[in-house]
C-alpha cells in the first residue's frame, strides 16, 4: 500500500491484492528534472511534513503508519516516538502485518496518531479502513490522511476511489472524526496540465519523454503557484486531512 505507483495508462494484469506488491519504479521519490511527476514528488511530501505538526504527538507517543510501503515519512516524527509500520503481509519494511481483511491487529485506543498517505484510494472498503483508524486512536488522538481528488488510474495493486472535497470530508466525519484541517494539494489548473501530459507522454518517442516532462512539469509548477489555496481546497490532485477522535 501507499505512495502511488505511476504507470502508463494501461489496465494491469490480475494480481493478489491481499499481499504486498513491491514493484514500484525506483525513481518514485526523486524529482529529477525530466520526471513526469516532478512537481507532485516535490510538493506532496513537503505539505504532509508541515501538516504532521498538527498531529500533536506527545513525547514518546505511538504512531501507526497504516499502509506504510517503504516508510518514507518516519522522519516526520521524533526519534523517541514509537513508530509502528503496518502493511499487507510480504512488506519487509513493515513491523506489523495487517489481518487478512486489512484490519489492524492492535487493541482499541492504542495509538496517539495515525498516518495514512495515498492509501485510501487503494483499499477495497474505505469505511472499514477509516473505522480502523478511529478504533486504534486514543481519544484526542489525530490522523493525518492524504488521498487523491483527481488523478490517473494507478493500481498498487488495485486502484478504486477518487473523492471530491465534500465527499472525503463526509466519509471521514461518518467514521466519527472531527476534521481539524483540510487542505488541497496541487490545484485544478496544475492538475489539468498534468492530465494533458499523462494523456500524451507515452505517445512520444522514448528519448523525447524527459524533455517533454521537463517542459510540462515547469508549467505545472507555475500554474500551481498561480492558484489560491482556497481554490485548491475545492479542487485538487490530492487532499490532505488532519482529523481528531473526540
């Protein structure tokens, strides 16, 4: 689970969605000049790190990374935090294997914070996933969750859902949470340019793709700077939410 495997716009071969699938591109976290998701790679982690402060983790607190993949965001938290990396069986980076139904083998009220980054669109039952986030948090504990508003199909190993700003807030509140922060990351104009690039990238000869991506990602970054945050909060490539268990 986690962190968006970006692939050509082709349906995947059938795969086992009950075990971790480690076939992500090696450059998924490096925003090289010719990377077709350079702006996304630069922007999303920075915003998540800024929002992680709002988790208000106490000294020595417990954090659950629910769908941890390669645990890219451990550095958001102090060294004395107990960081539990949970994922589907087969992930060597995980310290906790999820149950066969993807629920968490942990007691109620056992974590101070939950981290969920680019996972919700890949789970078969978002209501169950969010209810598990709520269950394992202590009262007053907080969740930082990011997921896609608008994005291309990207199975990892499956890809099921997209949300509007209102729809995502609704399912989180239905799970019992109180939304403390809600932020759009990468706005509508930038996302539109990203879609143009995604629709045309693989039609180009391979040697031209990095040059094309460099030009398009420069335009994407410029367009995103022109977008007001209030507009991003309504229409965005990614939504990031900090929510609290009352």
